[in-house]
C-alpha cells in the first residue's frame, strides 16, 4: 500500500505521522522539553536491592530511579567478579524461537534468571543498563542490562548468541537467505534480529549495518569503562531519524518535512547511512500548516474523543483506565434492513476495522477488552474474530488475542512501548479528578445542607455566609429555596449565598458568624 511520512518539526515539538493510502495510521510526538529516553544506554548505580521483589532500583541520573528485574540482568557481565560461580551454571537466554515481531526488536525477550538478585547486585555497584520502557505515570523507567542497538536492517544483541527473524518476513526461502547471511557476518557470542526492512536487501547492505553497529557498540563499551555512574552513555536518534530508520519500507513513497533545518539534517543522515532514500525526502513549502494541509489535525482531535461513530450509524466508545482499556460496540442509530442478527453482525464487522485503527492511532497498550454486541450464531462470532485477526496483521506492535467469549468479550494485549496519544497530549482533569464525572449541583446542595446542620449543632449561629459555584447558587435560590428556608427556621439563622465562578462545582466555603 502507498505510504507517506509527514513531519511537522517545530522548535518546541516534533510530530511524525505515518499515512497509508492517505489515512493517518500512526502518530509519534516528541516534546523538546520531554524527549523520550527509550533505547538510551546509561552507566547506572544500584541504590537499593529488593530480594522480596527480585528487583533493584537504580540511579541513572534521571528524576526518578529506574527499576531492574532479575530476569533483565545479563549475569555474564555482572558475575565477572564472581569467578567461582561462572562455571557452575549453563547459560540460558530463553531465546529458542526464531520468529520475532517488530516491537520485540528492542528489549523484547524474557530471560531466565541464573541467580537471585541479591547474589548478583549490591548497593553502590555500577553497571551498564538500557531503557527498555519509558517512565509511565508515577513509575520510573524499566531497565535491562541486555543491551540492544537497532540499525536500519538489523538489531544488534552484543550479549546474546542468536539470530532471530522478523515474523513479518513470510517467505521461507527469504528467511533462510537472511539467516545464512547474518550468521556468517555476526561476531562470535553475539546475535542479531533481522528486521522486516531487510527483506530483499543485498548482502552488502546487511554487512554495512553489521560494521556500523559493531563499531557503535565498541564506542559504547569504551565510554562506559572511562566514566562513573550515573551518566548517559549512548542516546538513541531523535524522532525524525528514528522514523526514517524504523518506519520507511518499500511502500513509503515520500518523507515530507516542513522545517528546512530538520530537512537538511535528515538528508545528511540519509546520504551517509541510507543513500537510496535520498530521493524520497522532500521539503514542504506550502503556507498552510503541513498537518492542516493533509487533514491530520482533525484526525488527531478525533483520536482524543471517547465516542467514535461508524458509517452505518453504530458507534464504539473507548475508556482508558489504569488497569485496562475497554472498547464497547453499540448499534446506536443503526436499525438494519433484515433481521437482528444481520444488524448486529454488520455493526460488529464495521467496528472491528475502526477498533484496530483507533488502537494503532491512539497507541493503546496493555490489556484491552473488546465488548462486541452479543451474537447468537457461532458462524457470526467466527467471522468477527477472523476479521479482527486479519486487521491486526497491519499493526507493527505485537498483539495477542483470545477467542470471543460467551459474553461477547474479546481479551487482547498489545505491547506498551510508549505513551498513548491521550497520555502524551492530555492530563488528568483537575475538575473531576480524572473520574470522568462530578457531583451534580443538586447533590452539592444537599451536602451543603448537611454541613450547615453539622456546624450549627448545639451552637447558635446568627448568620452563615456561603460561597458556592454559580450553578449551585442558582439551584439553592430557585428549586431548593423551600428547603433552604426550612433550614434557616429550624437553626434560627440567616444563610447568605454568594456565587463565585472560581469555585469548583463540588466545593463550597461556609463561614459562621
């Protein structure tokens, strides 16, 4: 499918949009003041070892300490100072599989811990670690000592002796060709993951990738030996260069950049590393904002909404919580033309396409629950599940889905490697405290009545001053005025109400005189 990469590079923010057939499919945003650190390599210092959790907190020079699980520790390097242990165990990196997804290219493998963490790490110890997951919310960055360095066609794994092939390369003959080339080229006791972009590329280009990545790794090791932690050892490319490296496939026809400086830097990077892409890079010279010109701003705003309407009149609602994301499918205004089962099936089938699109665009990760409209026929359930499976094949991020349950629910997981658009562009509402709802004005009125009764109990108050939100004041002086008068009589007091628009609807200020 024809694809384009649209880059909006401003001084304060960089936005990269991947478009497929003129439709926005993926959006990447990097704020200059809050640049992502995924893939960065640090010389870190252990500040606390937690045997009960088999994890350690590490100071890597950031505001929040990173955390390192025992399964993410490369014990070969850590145990060099414990020579007596090195010969006692068989090294097992739990890397038997050859098929890997694109998002598993960086820190995606699980490893078998050889020793308890308290036998491998001690407080004050310095080791080289890499960010495997950006800080999310209140959590610090997740770390790994299994370093991986991505190139254009390969991902270098200096400490893992294995060759993996992207599962998106389906041709067995091509997989075998690539495996043989990389096996011959790779240094001893190290490994590579062959990325999808390597498909059809000649041996010479893969060899250039190997040379570049090996040289980069040698420089990283030298710098690590010369420095004391906590400090940054290696920083990954900026967003535009990463987009060129990771997103450009044979389907990408153009990379259009609206900033001349960013354009020149990109051309320079490409000419020295990916010369065959030079002709694809273009400088946008339109007067209109590039995202407006391509209709992307509207799609971004739409991606922040809770309800998305389907063409038939049905809709889906998306609710993100700390634990999971729930997607609910509704028939909405769609009543169908035949029978109920056909109406439900058509709505669910239409919803599948929109759900996968929204998950990719919003970059929703973690546990996702899809609540399809209940279907009676097993054949209908199979059709919907098959359509979902097929639609998810376009997603570069690894997903796992379970069959539709009897309740019409589909449980799925999607690897979370960066913040969703909502987390990037939005913050918790201070008005409702991220609940999504606030107390009604009437409920607040009754809270006020109870509070006035409480503070007046056993003590005569001649006058009570009440500062409230205007919506609450209107209700107190109108529909609730009878109750207010009864309260004044029973408490033998006068209640003076003042409306203040700066006061939260749920809040009020009571002063007794």
